[in-house]
C-alpha cells in the first residue's frame, strides 16, 4: 500500500474510532487489521474506498455512509427549487393535511424547503380548526432541520427531543415561538408563525420508507398530547450522522447519536405506529387510502372533545384526495448542525 493510500485510510479509521456511536463496542484492532488487509496494494485514495465501506459495515450501526467526491458534490451542492410533495390541503371536517417529503442537497435547497413548507402551513392554518394530519410516508430523510422548522408551529413550544451520544451526552431539540432550536440556538431561517388554533390534535402517517430525518420528526411528536400515529413501522434508523470531509473531496458520514423523545425514551430501530394500517402506494391520497381515513376519523373525534368547543363543528369524516395545494416556488442556508444523512441528504 502506498503512503498516500495508507494515510488516507488511517485518517478515515481514526475518525470512525473517535466519533462512532458504537466506538466503545467495537474491536478496533481487528477492524483496522481487516481494513488494511482489504486495501492491500492500494496506491491512490480511491483504491481505499472499498475498504472504508467494508469498515462501516463492520461498525454495524446501519446508518453511517461514505460518499466518493462526485457523490459528495451532488449530496451537498445539488439544489432543488421546488418540492413536489411539500404541500397542504384541507380535509373534510376542517382538518389540515400537510405532506412532508425528504430534503437534502445544498443550503439553497434547505431555504427553498422551509419557505415552501411554511407557505403550505400558512395557507391552511386559518381554516384547519380541528387538527392536522402530517404525512411522513415515503420520506426517506436527509436534513431534519428544514422539516422540523416547517412543523414547529404544530409541535408547539417546549423541548421536543434530543440527540443522545454513546456516553449519555445530550443535545436538545426545542421549539420557541414556533421556531426550531438546537441547544437553544436558532436555525438561520427566521421565526415561524404560531398557529391560529394552538395545541391541535395531530395524526402522523408513517410507512416502511419513513427513515432517518423523517424518523426524527416522528420522534419529536412522540409524547406530545393529543397525538397518534397511523400506518406501518418506520425504516429503523432514528440516529444522527455527522459528515466529515476527506482530503480528496469524499465525505465520511458517521452515526454519532441516537434520537430521544421529550420523555427521554431513546429510539434505536423501527418505530411502530399506534395503529397499524396498510395502504397500497397506488391508493395514497385516494378513497382507498385507509391510513389517511383512519387518521382523519381519529382527528375528527378529538375535535369533538370538550377542550375544542368553540371551534367549528367537524363534519362527517371523508377522505379527500389532494385538492388545492400550497405549492410555492421559493428560492438557501442549511445549518451546520448535527442531523441525519445517508437516506437522501447531508449530515449534521
């Protein structure tokens, strides 16, 4: 192995040993020996990529990742101007529906996402008097912070979750004045707008593609009053990654913490819904969307509870396919905070 290749591989292994969530449960002597063996004959940094990926698999956290320089450029610089599934509409019974898709790429993409998402929420919030349905199905993750920023007004003020490292160190997610914060530090997208009807009932929809950053959003709603989840168990990587640039432009993403909800419960695998219901992808948003139907019915029943008297009387629940959406084209920065990656976005 050339000096260049050995130094590069050693740097990657040093980062893994220093930052991995499972660093205290890993046989580093064996992992390093295997890595150097796998890189036998390597002359360039590129020749070590396979060995690095094999080492990440040995770590066993199922979320760490490696991007070669081209993948890293796409993952951090690609810009999305408009998110097709980031939209809202009003369901029968004065219930708001908000679809939250994945987001990754550049800082500009994050700003676009936040602006479009806030517009979507604002368009319905004056009429969504009986609660909200938040759809996280098919959301494969990416950057959790734009997502959390969009749903912040619905979450309500207070601590909503945290990252928990292997040694127990915590970083707290919170909402203040409808704005998301990490350890009290505000994100760079300005203040949110509180709901016209605060503390609403909320139904969350998930499926087997709800992953990573989307699971973090789900965790933020766990333990919230008047909240219920519907659908299928999530993908199972409710853990936080941090991205480390390497000398040739590649990026090493390492899982360094688990997600915990506001009660302190730590998540480390698929998150089961309160009510398991299966809906074919082809039925989503139609009268065959059994998951949405159940969520809407539950939300309507909560609206009829005494604490919501004075709001509009809910109509008989009917599943409404997406109607008037609040899709607005906006134009980036993504914060340099710890977050989620490996399923469609940048790291923390």
